[in-house]
C-alpha cells in the first residue's frame, strides 16, 4: 500500500494535472477564467480574497523553503533545526490561518448571497470543499507539530517529494510520517486531480500578450449643438 500511495499515485496525479491542463486549454479556452463575481458583491469579496491570496503566497513560500530546499543547505548557512522550526511556526501558522479564514469568508459569501449562489456550479462547490479540507489538514498538521521537538518533515517528506522529480522513488521515507501529514498530502493530491477541470486553472493565466497589445484610444464625445 505504501508503494501505491507514495510511489505510484504521485505520478498518476501529476499526469492528470499536466494532461488535464493541456486538454482544457485546447478544448475550452473560453472557459479558462475565474468567472469573477465581483460585480455581484464586493465588500465580502475584498476581505476574503485579500486574506486568501496574501496568505497563500506565504504558505507557498513556506512549502518551497521546507520541501524543495534540502536540509543540508540550512546546516551550511548555520540555521539549526530548532531555529528553522520556530521560524516555520511563526510565519507558517498565521499564514495558514489567514488562508483558512479567507476561504471560509468566501464560502459563506457564496452561500448567503443569492445571486452568487445561483451562479455557483457543482465543480465550484466541490473545489471549495476539497480546498477547505486541504487547508484545515495543513493547519492541523502545523498546530500539532508546534512542539520544538516535533516531527521534522525535512528529513522524510521533503526528500521523498524531491526524489519523485528524478525518479528516485522512496516510499519507505513516509512510513514514520504522522497520519495528519499523510491526510494533508492525500487531500492535496485530490485537489490536484480536479484542478484542471475547475476555475482554478486561472492560476496559470499570465497576461503576457498584454505587453504586445496595441493601445486602446478613447475619444471624448463632444455634444453637438442643434442648429
């Protein structure tokens, strides 16, 4: 089972994630959008969106620092495991809570505002549900690992993840990983599987063509006098 979950499943998820985006871009470019509801309601959107997006930037940065950068690098620059753990908790936990609060606000906004609820599709509800599970399990894993002598994922999850990118599959590294971290990873896999078929694809929309687009000239309309 460990080999299936941590050796085979990641590549299945990655194939669906990449292949799904390529298929979606070829077959549904007009649907490649956030389907913004800003015109329907702005006040709640402002706070929910700010908390979610700014929080997710720090969460993403924390994942890169903890999972992509090897522990040997921190040892070389003199950052001890204790120091790293304190910094990870100090920045990661508030960021995770901000993302959670933002997502809850955006979810209640879709439930309470009738016009937005009417335009919310089934895929939107599924996305919100899975996203909440991912965030809650992530915050839970961080909170339960707040002890300075807690689990160090940089010696287990991090090398397992990096190994997948150059086909050095090591499912045995996940044997000692606490269950709450495993639930968080598996829920994230689920999010990646549905990602290409939801509005989340807008994350990969870069307005590069805007740099080459011609200027739009607006002319002031001068009212003419009747003779």
